[in-house]
């Protein structure tokens, strides 16, 4: 994220996405849990390789706003993993 981006994105998203700066990968997983359905458009998120949960709303926001880019490894057209956009 650039200096201008810091003004445009919610603080909770900036904090979550900053975790990816160290080389972690964002993983999107399909789920029917209440959290996934209500906040994640049917998805939950975690980081790889540490396996830590990534906030659902922040994961959706990061993908929708181009803060992360798809790796293109999904089985059905969508990506399963995302890297920090440079």
C-alpha cells in the first residue's frame, strides 16, 4: 500500500493486510459458517504458512479493492490464494 492508500482504506483492513508484507499468503476457503455467510460472501480467510485466521471482512475488502492479487490456483476459476499487491 502506498502513502495515499493509507488514507483511503479502513484502519482494520490496513492492519490485517500489513501482516502479508512479511511474505505470508492470504488463503480463501469456502465455508457455510455464519461468519463466512454473513461477512465473507461464503468464504473464510487465513494466512499461509502460519495458519492464522485473517479477518473475514478484511479479506473480502482486500480482494475487492485490489490490495491483494490472485495467484490463479483455484479449481473452478477463482483463486484460492492471494499475494500482496506491489
